[in-house]
């Protein structure tokens, strides 16, 4: 049985403490000497499924842009890492740990590692930003 609720009830699972913001002179050595980069999101809607584009990777994180058609892949997903997902535009209906929820532009959800989830429906052209965390230490 699937219970339909808004996703915000699923958001508070655990806290992540990032620590203080470092001053430029205190940043890690791998940040020194790197060249800033920029780009533009490709919002072309795929005919079926989703299109995934890696935008950046840093500090063990990976940032991904996703564009969905109106026929997403509804297959189950379970990740070995935390995943934070923001719907930038459009809407989506997910099933997260057996609970159906809806996301619209501006809504986000944090999926802790090991959380079963799947995309049930999306509006054509729904855009997402996903931040994938590093796999937890064993």
C-alpha cells in the first residue's frame, strides 16, 4: 500500500554538520591554483527517460543536472551514498521508502544512503539538480 504525502515529512532524517566556512587563506591545498569554470544547463527534453549530465565534482561530492521526459524510468534505486535532490522546474512524483510524495519547483529531498526510492511520474521538462555525497565509511 502506498501512502500519499508531501515530501517535507521525509526531509528530517539526520543532520550533517559542515563546520565553519574557511577563509581563502585556510582552504585546502587542492583548491589553490584551480581555474574557475562555468557553463549553461542544457534543458533539451529527452524523448523518453531522463538525461543525466555531471556538472562538477569536488570534495568527494558530485553535482548532476537531470532533465526528465514525461516517461521516466520507474525502476527502484538504492544508493550507497547520500543524495540531495532539488527540483528546479517542473514536478515529480516519487516513492521513497514506500511513501509516495510530490515535488514541485523549489522542493528538495535528502535521501540518506540505503533509502529505496523511485520516480513514478514527471512533467515533461522537469529539471533537477542532484548532489551525490561520498559513500559512507564502512
